[in-house]
C-alpha cells in the first residue's frame, strides 16, 4: 500500500520504517527540516535496537522517503497516518496543536478519497474533531474517513512491538475503511479489535492508567514490606502467579517515568474533570509515584545524614533500559533533589548522557559506572541497564569513598551485597536498611 506518515517522532518513525520493511511504499513527512535532513543522511534520531538496519533497507529498496512536503506525502498515499506529538499543557490537558495542524494540512492537499488514521495519543472525541476540521478545510468535494488506531509501543522494544503486536485496535465509523487498515496490519499478526472511535481513543489511556496504577500499587506494598519485614519481590511473585493478576508491572522500584505514562494519565484525569468526574484511584497512583521517585534520596539521607558537600554517583539516567529517553525519568527528580540539598552528582548512562546534559549541565558525566563510583560517598542505581547488573562489585566498592549503595530497582541480592561490605539499601525487601558487615 502507499502510505504517508505525518510526524517522525518515536511512533511515526518506527511505524514508517516497519511498514516500509513489510513492502509498503512509505513517505514520512516532518516540518522539522533539520530532522528530515538527518533522516535522509541515514542518521537514526532515537536509540532503538534494529531500527537503523530496517531504515537502511527501506531506503535502499526505494520504499521509504523523508520529506517536509506534506502535499507530496498526501498525493502519494492511500492511507495517511497522523503521528505527531501531543504534549501536556501546564494544567495537564493535551496540547492538540500539531494534530489540528496536520488535519488542516491534509485537507488543503487532498484531492481524492483518503483514509486518515490518527495514531497519536489523543483525548476521546478527537476523531470527530479531526473529521470536522478536514470537512471545513477541504478545497475539493472528496470523501474521506478518519479512524482511530492507538499505538502500544514500548521504548526499547518498539520494533518488536510494531512487528508483533498483542492487539490492533481500530476505531471507525466506516467498516470498509476499517477493513482496509486491518489488511495493512495482517502480516504483523495480533488480534484485531474493531470498535467505535471513542472506545479506541479511551483504550489507550485506560491501558496506560491501569499499568501505572499497578506499578504504584506494588510500590505502596513495597513501602509497607519494609516496615513489617516482608520481601516485596517474593510478595510480587506470589501475586503474579495468580492468572487474574499476572506478574507484569509488579516490580517495585523508584517509580515510573517516560513520555507516555505521566502525560497520558494527566490527560485522562483532565478528561474526567471536564466531564464532571474524579478518577480517585488514578489520582492516587500519580501521588504515590511522585513520592516514590524520591525514596532513594530518603534512604540516602538515612545513611549519610546531610547531603551538603557529599558526592553521589547515579547509575542510569534514562527512564528505562534500552532507550535514551529521559523524559520525566526518575533520575531527573533524584538528581535535582540531591543538588538542591547541597550534594554533588556524578552520573553515567550507556546512551542517555547527551540528552541529560542538556537538562542538567551541572552534573559531572562519566564514561562508566567505575569512574562514577570513584570517590563517591554513595551510589544510586536508577536504571537497570544490563551493564550495571554485570558490574565487578568488588572493584566498584574499592573505588568508593564510602560503600553506600542505594538499589532503586532491586537488582542485587541483599545478602550478597552486605557480604561484600556494602551498606546496602533497596526497595521493599524486608530490612531495607541493611548495614555493611564489620
């Protein structure tokens, strides 16, 4: 099929590359000339395993193009995907500017029937809004259908998630248009769910809110485990064996972050407010997560006392492993809190340092965990990269000024850490304030 992807952010770029790999002709459109220039040179703007190779194959085969010319993309397509950003406004609502601009641009360029697919994460009712905008701006009397097709990509596994979806949700008023989109996705497999547009839009927000709530729930249980002497990893295992619960998203730690959960939950809460309803459980999940992000700092102060003049090493900056995304990452709050209390921060991350440097220039960035540990009064593991799971812990300890280790992701075995002489603190595992053996 001939496809146009409007927006080359995480979702748009990954979707375009993967659909081109499957044999479709794809034109990716972005108004950012610098970004388009990078893409034309073969520079991949995000860290995602396998994406660069697939991009190269698509370009070499002549099935993948990048341009700033929206009308060119519309003219050379049967299906147009809107995959532009929908950031949060200060009040938690969604900034729909880019979506509406895309709809206006499509209308001005369209001279024949098109299927327009909204893949951006948007509030309920957006399909109707986009339909109205296009209807008002059309220069020719041509037909079109607007569908809602939310994405469920996980950063770090976006290529796999695109090529092997759990489900494909298609919200449409026209069953024939929905069938065309379903045929496009057929090579990927996954259960196809046909719904009305409003339900499709709600599914994305409800899914993310539920997963975030599950994380906040296990973090609350973890905090209680510390007080009663239980081990949250064993509690989570016992819970997860129940098929009604499942083990996914039951890992206690320093809270969730990233570009999706925080933004989408704020938007869902705002939607409820606009409709005269309060999502009390979801609001509580947000509050718990906000507090949980600073639990490592609380443990740090319990061990070091005042942070003024202390040097703290941060292992991991991205909000999760296998991505360079630091948007709303727990590391940002942790670092700012330490610096705010007079501490000095050294930090490392396999791929996210360049992004972090733009936001936190006052941090000393190091090449690896060992240089980060050198002379540090304490270390905090924030992101569970595989590199940090495989560290030479004896070497790490020998480099530190004081062997205080705050494990914000419960990566290490408490007995092994204390046996090595660390003053080890973790999240929700019985006696979290384990002190090093004399």
